[in-house]
């Protein structure tokens, strides 16, 4: 199974009760919602693939700064909670964002490394 499906499913499961979540493009104009995108790389050795390294761009859009901050904190905890024996999660930063139309948004970047465990 492709790493983006594995990581994407894990992110969706972790955040499903927190906020409406979309992959790549929001399919709504109603706040709050979150959007994430994945860029992945398979790292191989002479024996084949041994880990996936997935860069995750994640954004929360809300109707107020307080709502944004609360949702972003809950989503951050959910994503960091993916950490396990075969998954390492690194957070590389969060910042508020605005495009002139959306005032209450924040963006984070994560790197999620998933080991491939062969039996």
C-alpha cells in the first residue's frame, strides 16, 4: 500500500472527531475546516524499501482566532499522537496565515516517517 494512503488514513482517523478534514482542497466554504497535503518519498536499501518519509502541510481555517487556536492545538495533539514504534512524527513549525480573504488560519508542517516492517 502506498505510504500516502497509510499516513493519510492515520491522519484522517486521528482528526475525524475534531474538524472537517480535506485532502489537498477544501470542499466547503463553511468554517471551521482543515486541509492537508502529502508529499512522500520511499527510502530503499539493497534489500528494498525500508521506510516512507512523508512531508505533511496542514492548515486550519476558522471563524475566529480563538477557534483557530483551539482547533489547531487539538489537531496538533492528534497528529503528534500518531507516534508509535513504527511511526516517528516531527513538527517543524506553525504560523498564522492569511490570503486577504481568510483571516483566521494557521499552517503547520510535519515530517512523518513510517518504517516498513517485513515479517
